[in-house]
C-alpha cells in the first residue's frame, strides 16, 4: 500500500527491499496508487477485498490508515501489519510515528542559526504528525524567547478546495512580519505555500524564508527558489518496518512504534539568507559561509570584519549566542553533513573540502557536534540502494 510518488514512500520501499535482500525472500506486491480512488478519509470501496487478504495469499501488509475506524474496515484485527497513521495514532498496532519534537526542533534551529527572530508555521491541523512538528517548532522557538505565527485554514476543512484556501493563505502571508522564517509541515504543503507566495508578491528568501520537510528533490527543485527541506530516515524506517512485519508473520510480538527521525537540513535557496541586523555579525557570518570550503581561523574573521577580536566576540555572543570559533566549526560540519549524504567521497576528501586540516580533526569535531561519527551519519542518511 506504499506508493512511489513521494520521496518518503520511495525511501521506505528501498528499506523494505534491502531487508528482503538480506533476510526473508518475500514476494512483494505494491498497489498502484491510481487504484485508490476515494480520498483517504472516506470509507474505501475496496474494504471487502482487503478483509480477505489471507484468502488472496497475503501474509502481511505495510499501509497508510487515516484512523482506527478506517483500519478496522480494511484489515482483520489479527492480520500482521505495520501502519502509517495519518489523523491519529492507532492503539494496539505497530505504527510508524515521528519521534516527538525532533523535526520541529531541527527546523527552528535552522532559522535560529541564521539569526531569525520572527517565525511562522503552516501545516495541516487535522493531521497529528503535522501537529507534532508544529509543537516541536513552537517549543524550540519559545525556549529562544520568541513566538510563532500559526496559519489557520478557513472552515469547513472537508469542503475546502485549494483554490478557496489559496486566497486565505495569501492574506496570511502578507500579514506576517518581515523577515520571517516559515517552517511548513512537509514539501507537498510547501509547494502550496510557494504558489501562494507568488500571488502575495513577497520575496523569498529576503522577506519570507521557507523550510519544508521530507527533502523530496523533485518537489524541492521544481519550486522557485529551490526549497530547503529537512531530510528524514525513510530508508531505515522501511527496513525496520519490514523487520517488525516479519516478526508478526512468524507469530512474535512487534514493537509498538517505529520512529521517524530527521537526519539533516538540505539547504537550498529558499532559506539561504542571514536575518541579522548587527552589521559586524552579518559581515562575519557571510565571510564564514563563503569560506566554508577552506581552513578559517578566528583571526581571519577578525581581519575580514575590520574590527577587534574582543568586539567581534562580544557582538557574536549577543547575537548568535556562540563564539566565532564554534560558528566556524558548525558551518563546516553542516557542509560535511550534506557531502556525507549526497556523495560517496572519502572522509579525507570531505575533510579537505570542508576546511579541516586532516581527517582525524574532522572526525573529532564531527562527533562532538553531531554525537555520531561521520561513518555513522553517512549510514543513517544515505539513500544508496545497498
């Protein structure tokens, strides 16, 4: 019941295939998405067919379900299954759910690192996974001492077309303070936001910086300017879903939750901006980022800003909340994360391209910042078909 139209589903399918390759030689069946005619929240017309899964030769299923009521209609209660819930968690089933607050927190920190003090969030308030991301974003922004402007769609939702909602979203976008960091619950929703932004005539990223979730490259690159997005551990989740389904099919107890987690932010043009009012700090940050491929010292930054080290460090502490040296290393590590995820370069090559003098210093700094070694991070985020 997983499709191939989204990066999330493709990633999970890769994980399922990887599990099958090294474990059980399953015969896999994927229902083509165009057979799913009714919207997810309606009673499916194929309910009777799915309740006869065993008669059709199926031993288990990985599927979406809006809620417990819909799941009861399409699956026998004892049928082995891993569920991706949409509207609410489903008790008594092995469910793929997000680790609370992690995605929203990463989104907030992405904007905070760029100096934003104004924040907004746009999601789907009738989907629990969107609310989890919103709550994590709001909580992290609140800890930094700021508030979040939340988008509220017009009612009733079940009759709301995109054409009708777009006018409401345009009004909301125009009302936001500028410059604002806007996190969107996923890339599909971000594509709608991008369309509304065009109609609202606000500039991205100068007035509104937009961050999505899922890092679906087809969506992110189609949007102009290209969409920054939080990448998730979809392949690992697919692998674990297959493992837990295998346990159920062999009469064993499965875990109740399989956790989706963010891995990194793939920064593109939609958030490639510094929202810093302090001219000294803004100049320093711009220099650090443009020199991310080179070895950079604090003295280099002092020279580039034509100020004293003491003054620069004081301004940096007040605005960024960290030392100049820490920001240099954070920028280099952020660049390294992208290279680990998107290339097969050696650690020595990545260290060289990210301004580290040697691979040992790179590995030590990476683990201190990420709590993982570079090799562990690469295994977590890679989309290679192993």
